[in-house]
């Protein structure tokens, strides 16, 4: 099952295929209840950009600083999730949740 804060390679090709060419890492932002019950998943891109904005949460992932880009959330079909490559550490999970609450409260 896909869980909130899992990091996946996501197929962002215009037309999904078995041989994705445009894959990017992204963090699952949708709550687990949604992930269990619908086919779509809400993701936030994970980037190495160094642009500092309040909606970009720094995280340590795969040994380097990355940013969860909450200002680029998107809903995708779950079939676009290619491969799980990790998960966000618990300290950063809380910061992501708090920022999402600020954005949508």
C-alpha cells in the first residue's frame, strides 16, 4: 500500500507506458485513508533546487539536502508510481504536515 510520506519515482510522461522516460522523485502527500480507497494519489515533487520559499521544505534524502515542493502539489493516477525509493524522516513529516495545514486552513 502507498503511504503518506513515501517517496516514489513518478512517471510524468504525457502518456504513461511500460518504459517511462520522464520519471521524477515525489513525496506522497495524500492521507493514508485516501490512498487506501481511491486510485489517485496527491504528490509533491522532491527536488535538489536551492530556492528557499516557505512552501519548500528541506529534507535529508539519500544523503543530500532536497526540498519537498508543496507549491506544486498534483493529483496523479496511482499507476504512475513507478518504484518506491524511500520515505521522509519523521522530523520532516511533521514540518510538511504543519505547512500543509497552513496552506489549506
